[in-house]
C-alpha cells in the first residue's frame, strides 16, 4: 500500500516496512540503477544516508546499490562529496563476461562462430542477449545493429552522452583509435588537440573501461614508457565505430546493403582477428593452470618494436624464461612456416630482456594445424599447438 502512494512518496515508511517484515531474518535490499533515481531526485543519496544512519545500520540488513553509469555512481555514491561517502563496506566494479564463459550463452555455436559473435557483442550481457536468436553473425549484424529500429544502432551515442559532457571530443578520440591511430601523437593530430590536453580525456575513457594503454611486455616501468599504444577494450564499441559510425552517411542514405557488404569483406581481417589475439592471451592463464607449459610465467602481453611484432609473450620475470606465441584466425590449417616465422623474431625480444635462458612456443589456430607441424611438435616439447 505504501508503494502505491505515488502522490507523496516517503522513503522512510518503505524501509520501516521492510525492517518489520520477519525481523529475525537477515534481509538484502538491492536498489538497481541507483543513479537514475539520483538523476530524477538529487536529494536521494542524502535520503538514503539519513535512513541508513538512523534506522538501518544497526539492523540485520545488507544494502546493495548498483548502477550501470560509472561516472554517476562515482559522484552519487563513491566520491568524497557524496552523502554516502564512508559508509560502504565494499565495492565491486563488474567487468564484461570473459570469452571462456561465452559458450554458455550459445551452446550450439561452433568455436569459430563463438569468436565471431564475441568480437561483435563483447561480454556485455544485454548485447549478448540481443544476438541470442540470430542465425549467424551476419544475421545479427544486419538485424540487430544496422537496423535503425534496434537500440544497438545508436547505443554508443547513448552510452557516452550519459557518462561524459564533451561527447564530441570523446567520440573523436574513440574514432581515431578505432581507425588505427593508437599513438598519443597520432590521436592528437587527428582530432586537432595538443598531446598534453589528451591525458584527461583518455583517463576518463580508461576509467569507463572503453580504452586501455598497452606497452610492450618487456618494459620495466610501463607507466613511464614512451612506447604506449591505446586500444579499444569494448568489442561492440570498437565494431560500432569501425562500421556504423564510419558508414553513417551511407546508412542515412539507405545504403545498408553497401555497408553490409563492406562489413562482410573486412570484419575478420580488420576486427575479429585482433579480438582473437586478446582471447588467446586470456587463454594463456587457463593453459598455465592446466600445466600445459614446462614452467610458470607471471606476465602475459604483446611485444613490438620498430622491427617486429609478436602476438603473445609470456615471461617468468625471475628466470627470464619465455613463451612466444602466434594467433591465427583463418580458415586454413597452419604449418611449419608459422613456427619458423616466430623463431625469426626471437632475437628482437631477447635483446630487450638481457639474457633469456629458455624459449618455448605456442601457436593458436582457429582452424587447426597441418600434419607437418603436428609431427614437429610431437618431437619438440617446447612447441605447444592450441586449436581455439
């Protein structure tokens, strides 16, 4: 009855009712999307603070406040200026669902299709849910993203407009990174801002889990490294900027078929292949837990310099033992040439580690391996082949 009284909603009686209902049983009160109540009723955090201090804190009650907009949850709940500051006993910043759990949403998909779907939806449950009924990845893209009636058609615009004030600047930065401008100077040049002005924008995007700064795995002081590259960490946002945002004018003219053709042509080499590298890098920890390798490592990342790039490098920082890896998302089985190419890159990373003792190799392939490479790996235990 209290909740139906919409003329003058008073929160205290609501919580008193919850307290008095079976008082000996511990209760968990969850307020989901807390920030939206605060947006419509700015005094709400103060109301909750007062109710907690005067009524709830000594009761057998746990209160959970959850929200999907990081910046607003920060200001309304976590910041020093928030009325609720200092009252939390814990906090969790939920990450996207990792690829190793993705098959639980699509139990009938092949491993290859799982990678394709994941490269577009990422690990956001709402995006995954939108693709559950799609016959294949192309059906999902055409009907769930390129369809103007679908919420995914404008989702990143909505997302950023709720999180940041200067939407245009952040859009320009994400677009620049999506189009391959990953160095700070390159991003600055594209959007017409000084490098020194970029720090605050990039920090916000990093805090929002949309961007990360990546440095070669061999760097001793990553935070001071001048070799840092910026990459998009949200698969869907990356896809959207590469294809929906890039071809916005074509889509507005009704050229959906043309845009769809461009996506089908370039999705795997220009997008999914890079996501596959991230999946393989994540899988390295799983392989280590299964004792696949002959030694333990404590760091996994990528390596690059002016001369070469290596998809995966795992390092034992104490012993300097190495695992070098290649990731191949293709339709053809991989042979000895991949291993030989990887071995040619050894010298570039060894000079950066000052005396590596042992080097092993791991090759990931979405389509398996030729007999010649399988036979070789059978005689050389330093070589591990993973079909993923």
